[in-house]
């Protein structure tokens, strides 16, 4: 009975959070904000997630930018064949997109441009993972692994042994196993999802060029106590070089990064 009650709580919380963050539900808080350009009395969770976005945006010097849904929609439209490539249109969207057009407070969130529509695909999954992990801990689950796309490990697996999470290699097999105790991990791969059939145009966009990011990394995994921070950082760091990654991590101690470059070489970073 206790387990069934907990699952009902988890299902209800997932439903509530989807009603805030989903881009696919027309009446979600995020969809209404994008459609209307303003949201009065926004949900606390949306304000909290956007505040985190601001911190990661600044730490990555703009590489992480959630105000690019219009750019993403443009590339998806072109890739589907619904519209031909149009440099002038892309330039116009790029000028109106970007975090600088977003204003956030507990009373009101506003978008100064229609092209500043938000996508929280680079943070919401981690944020929801954190919320579900906190819910389970509040209900007595002190040793549990929460996997909602991003992974949060509470406590230990058994007899004080850490949870272990595999990182995929270039061949899809596990390249190494990461030990986690009261920590979360998130991974971003620029070519993990692509717009084109050839697999060359990745889904992570460069806010400056407006096109798919040209990354030196095949994948980047971030380990942090917050799945939301790990999620957002992993998205932004794929656009950065080694020096910039180190600077970004200095804002999020005790973050760690495991990165594989395009040749499969491994590099580890940690916050100074």
C-alpha cells in the first residue's frame, strides 16, 4: 500500500510538472508564455528553472540559451521539406531570439520578441528529475535511483556501495561506469539527434550563428548534485573549448565533466 501511494504521488507530480514545462501541451504554462509573450503570476517552478537558466547562460557566456525555440522550429521545418532554406528569414529569427529578450520575475515573465520563444528541453528533464528525487526522499526513500532521461542517485545502491551508471562509447556500448552517491548525471551529444537523414546537422543550436553547433565533442557528461544544473551545463558545454569549460565549471562547484572528443579521446574536468 505504501509503494502504491508513493507511485500515485510520483504520477501526480509528473503530471503537474508537465502542465508547466511541456511544449506539446497547448495549455501548459510554457506554451501559454510562448504564445502570448507574457505570463502573469507564473508557477514558482518555472521561475526557478528560468533563474537556473540565467546562471548557466552567464557561466557559459551565452552558449546555453533557452530562448531559441523559434530557431529550432525553423531548422525542423527546413529539414522536413516544408520550407526551403532562407538566409534572410534565419537572420531575422536569430535577431529576435535569445535570452536577452527574456524578462523573469516572480510576478511576471515576458518575451520582448515573438522569436524569443522558450524551449526548456535542455533543463526541464533534469529539473523534473530533481523534483521527483526530492519527493521520493521526502517519503522515506533514501536509497533510490531516479532515471527520467537524466539520472539522480540518492544514497547508495546496497551495503554502502555507490550507484553505477554507464556512459556509452562511440559504438553504443558502455565506455565506462561512473559511481554516484547523492549526485546526478546528464549527457549531451551534439549529433545524438539530428535534423537531417545524413546525421550531420545536430539538434543543439549555436545561439550566435543560429545553426547547429559545430562542436569538438562527441558527447559531454556532467556530474553535479543537481540534475537540472547537470542537464543545462551538458547542453551548453558542447559548444565550448577546454578553457571555457573550466571557466564555466568554476561557477558550479563541485561539478565534474567527462568529455569525449570526435576521435573518442576522453578528457575529465572538475570545478577548480
